[in-house]
């Protein structure tokens, strides 16, 4: 074993993925080679379920459901928001018809949850005849106040709690800023969405349906072959306890020994409980930074996410001086299956990523370790996080965020919605955050935009902005000279 990685048990990719499904192996190959996975069928196809049968939760939903039960009186940290911008005339009837059709097409968006004998299940409700939209006209306000008031209204909606038992788990506010300026603010509970749902599938379907209905044409979209409940049932049957036990054994081995606790440089003392309060600090790195990062992606044969993750880990090492570091990310659990590519639903699972850092290793070495850590995590990302905690002795609940409290993710690239349409998702605050610090990045044509959700009980906004500036400088230095040692990079 390389001397610089002493103490780190490498995941041997070839030996460890022999038990994986074809779809999981393709996803792993895509992540390691920074290519998109090929969408083919799995060894066992997902088929339609008996609609009269009870619908189980998917494994990803189980994780969210369990955590949500302990945080009913906390800020709405599981609320996700997106804003669709319309520049031009808006046919409100066509918009409402489009939203109604999307909810009809996707059972996940008309689902609520109940408990029977201690076990959670889903109920799929009939499609509404007309999906409700709350409408606000701000065109009479002074021009200088309209955007501010629109953001206030959107944040007001995002801060409202959802009730998983009564639903609905989706809200829409339409705001008119003028005759040719409109905003559609959508807030959803994360138990029915993931990044692909929010940033790609939903806006693309909405625009296609709107354009058809505005012209008096029928829906151009094919009917979904399966529904999210079909996937949830298939996942429970296909994976089974044997596969989940194998994955739990993997996590038990990765998280063996004394677990690290990162002592951050907070502005205020850490609390004995997790408050789940959240604020947002947004920013942007110019295209020249993105180009630098893509250059090292090509040189090292890794994805952009892996470079960002390696920089994130190095960043925390620089701040905490710890050599054993655990951070988190959101793994696309189940999204690799060909049948679910067009489905709205929850296909995300938080996973811990453990790194061992030495001063003599280089950023190149850290990227190699990152490949191995990510490959192991992706190969074992189906098991819910709360079950990992049960296995390794952690205590899920509100006393602390167990294992990790710093999380990074790279959102899917936003699609081109066509002339007169745009979308944003980093401007609306729900007032909650699942973790004390969560960095979400998204690559755009103008560079890399990001938002940092942070706990204001611990951090000031100025501190968070300074920290992300430090991350940018660290990534630039590492990308320019990846053969520099960790001690050299962290000294600069």
C-alpha cells in the first residue's frame, strides 16, 4: 500500500463490485469516468404493482420519514423550493392545466403517509380535477419593491410545514410582477423529490405541457411506464435483507474504530441539540475556475464532483487540522435504474464518506482516495442512513447530527427551458437546514454557482462567505499544482 495512504483501507473496485447489479456498475463507471450512465434495463425489470396493495416506502423515503418524526416542531428543513421565471405573456389557465397534468402523471406528487403497526406506508390519492395555485399580483407596487416582495412571498411559502399524513406535499404560488414578468414558486417536501426531479424532470415537463395546452393541443408526453410506488415495492423485493446486510457490513467496516468529531471554528459555541435552523449564503465562481477544475478532471480521469469533494475534504482538514475526516453527501440511490429516469420522486440517500489525510500526500493522492471512497459509497448506497447508525452505534435523533454534519452535493445541470423561461433555486429560504453546514453547487454556463445552508446559531453570514472564498482559493491552488503536498497547499 502507498505510504501516504497508510491507515486507509482502500476499496478495491474490481473485487468489490462483483455483486452489484448491472445498473449500479454503470453508475459507478460513470461517476469514476465523469460520463453520464447509459440507461439500460436491470437484471430484473420494475413492473406495475397491484394497485390495491399497500405501498411501502422506498429506502430513501424511510430515511426521511424516520428523521421527520423526531423533528415535527423544528423548522421545515425538508422543504425544497424552485422558481420558474416567465418573461413574456402568461396563459394562467394553461399553467394550471399543466400543473394538474403533472400531478396526475406522477403518483408520488399526490401521496401521503400513514403508520400501521409502527410501519410507514404510502397512500396514493386520486388526481385533482384542478391543482390549486395561490396567485399574487405585484404589478401595482413600485418597481423597486416588486422583486423583494416576491422573494418574501416565496420564502413565506417555503417556511410552511408540510404534514406527511394529511398532505398535500406540494404548494405553488404564482406571482405577477408585470404584464410580461411572472414567477412560479414551487415548494415540495423532499420525501417526494430529488435533484433530478426538481431541476430537470419537473421544469421540462411543465414547459412542454404549457406550450401544448396554450396552443390547444393535447399532452405531448408519453404515459409513465411505472410509478414511484412500483419502484418502492421492487426495491424492497429485489434488494432483500441479504443485500442490505452486505451493505451494512461494508459501512460497519468503514466506520470502525474511534470516530472523528470535527471541531469547527464557529462564531458561537456548539449547542447540545441540533436546532435545524438554516440560513443561506449564495455565491458564484467564474467560468475560469470551472475550466481549471475540468482540466484536472481530464488529467486525473475523475468527475467534477470528485474534485469538489476532494477540495471540500482538504478544506475541512485546513480548518480543523484533523487527519481523520467524515463528511456527507447525497447518493443517487435507485436513480440508476432505467425505468425510473423520467419519474418524479425521492432517489437520494445521505452517506458518510471517510478520509484519512497525511501531510505528505498530494492532492493527486487525495483524488485517488476520493475515487475509492466514492466507489465504495455508491456500491453500498441503498441502505438507509438510520440503519447505518443503528449498526455502528450512533443514536439518530435531535441531540446531535451523528457521524457527519458537513455535507456537499453537486446538483444536476439545469436544462435549457427555451425562450422566455428560466429557473432558479438558490434564492428562497425555508428557515431550516438538515445539517449545520451544507454546500450545494451547480455548474452553469457562466461558471459554478453555489449556496451554503448554514445554522445561524453557529455561524455568521460573513464567516460562511469567507469560508467558501477559502475553498475556492484552495481548489484553484490544488488544480494548478495537484502534485503539491497537503502541507504545502494548506500553508498557502
